[in-house]
C-alpha cells in the first residue's frame, strides 16, 4: 500500500511539473511571437467605415496593426505616426498636407507606408518639410508611393536600416534656394534606395554623413541641380542608376570607398555641368558606367588612388578633366569615343596612369598583332591643355589658328605634356 501511494505521488509531481513547463513555454512563446500575428486591420474610408480620419485610426490602433485606406482625398494636414504600423492605400488615395508641415511624420520604428499619393507639404526657409519625414527610427519601409508638390519628398535624419523602393516623385523646385530634394538622407546608415523615379527637385537624391547605402536602379532626371549629390558619405555602393537632363549628373564629395558601377550619365549639359563630379574622393572604384552627351563626362578635383575601368565615354565635350591635385588614379581599359577632348588637365606632370584604353583618336599601328598599339598614345592635346588653364580660349575652338597648331602638334608632339600618355593603347573597344 505504501509503495502504491509513493508511486501515485510521483506521478502527481511529474504531472504538475509538466503542466508548469507547458504554461511557461506558452508564456515565453507569447512574449517572443511577433506582434503581427496578433495584429488587426483598421479601415479608413469616406463612408460606412469605423474611421473617416487616418489620424484617428492611427491613434486607436495597437502596435503592429494595419490601417487600410479607401479611395478618396484626405485633407488632414500633418499625420503623426508614433507606433509600429502598416499604412496601406488603394488606388486613388491622396493624403493632402494642406501646405502646413510634413504630410506624414514618422516617430516610431517598424513603420511601413505603401501605395498612397502624398501631396502638399509645407514650404519654409527654416524647416525641411517633407511628404514623408522620419527621424531617429529604424526598419521603416516606404514603397510604391507617389509624391507631388512637396518641398522634400522623403527626408530621413539619423535613420537606420530602412527601404525606400519604387516611389515616384515630382517636386516643386523653382530654384536651388527654395527647392528641396527628392530623397534626402542625413546621418543615416544601412538604407536601401531602389527603383525610384525623381524629377523637378533641387537634387534628386541627396546624402550627407550617411554610410552603408545601396542605391540601385533609380532614375533621376530634370532636376534643378544634381541628379544625385553626396558629401562626407563613405562606404557606399550605387549601381544601375540613370541620371539624365540634370544641370549636373552626380556630385560625389569628401568621401572614400565608393563603388560606382553600371550607371548611365546622359545629357547633362551646361556651362558648369558634369556627368560625374568627383571632389576629394579616394580609394573608390568606377566601373562599367556609360557617359554620353555631357559637357564634361568625369571631372576630378583632389581625387587620389581611384580605379576607373571598363567605362564608356562617348560624345562628350570633355571625356575626363583631371586637375593636377589628383594623384595616383588609374584609368584601365576604358573607351574614349567621339569626344571633343578625351583628356584635359592643368598640369604638365602627372602621377595618374592610363593603360590599355581604347582611343578612337589613336592613329598608331599594331605590327605584332597583339591587339595593342606599338607606340604610346598622348590623349592631352595642346589646345585642350591651354583651355583648362585659360577657359576663355574655348571661343577659338575650330578656328584656323587652332587647326594650324594641331597640325604642328602632330609633327612635333613635344608641345604637349609628355608624361601623361597611354603606353599600351587598345586597338579595339572593351565595353
């Protein structure tokens, strides 16, 4: 009898212990399960809904809820989001900021804005009002939205690990002073900017003190100043973007370790316009880019130890303008075709190297049939050198005097910088 009692007691204790384990496991599972599993949807529409106001729905929602907005124009001024939410619109949803402040102001991690048209941010000389403004948050997603008539479309400050994807923005910039930027990042990192179209802003994309960015497949065109402009922003990649019909294509300044790959810079014309302006850039790679119909394809000022390879520079005023304060850059296996000047510089002595590039102006020969020229190519011409030193001389281009000097130069090449040459020019293109 005693043994039977001990056995029953042991079974009881085991069952109690098992029950406690199950309850504790359930508790921890509940605590660790993402709140999205327990989230609900709130509907906003113009009639027959629980909510007619987006802000009211946000205030009533719990973290992780989804707010679905029905077709209509919602004139609510600034909408503030201070909890993790998904805000998703359908066709014909317009959020009107009434020209007051930001249209959407994000102050929480894990906010998604998707599928809405955002118009009418405020305009100010002292504040950067935007269609979507986010500050000191993480893990936001801003995708498939349309922005119109905003000073800034998207403005992120001290933001991390966000995605800005497949948005279309048409700005209201009239000049550089009053206009804002399409996508503006300040002191942010880990941002992916993918597949956006940006036009009629001051700069299509502007980055400052931001790092570890992936900027891919964007189309930035018809902006007042730059298609993209970034300063003090190292360790970034941008690939597969198009920059067309801007006052200047892209300006990259005071940064290092930048990958610029497979981008297209086209039709960026003006007295001081460039396809790509590089200022104080070092230890970066520029490869497989196309520069077509720009005043200056690449302008390098104070750039050191960069590697340019497999780029196509065609039908530009200047292929490369590289100043004497740029050193130890390498130009390898690029193509220079139909440019007025392939290379210009303001110095007679250079530490930059050019090798195995294709030059359509090369008139040498390949007797050993190794597909490289047997004599070096000197890409800097007499007149091209002096135009960089004295720009006003450009008015003499194609004049009889210049044509005469160029004929003399062919006979006596010592008048050009003798240490800037391609010792092994390619006889056919690489790109």
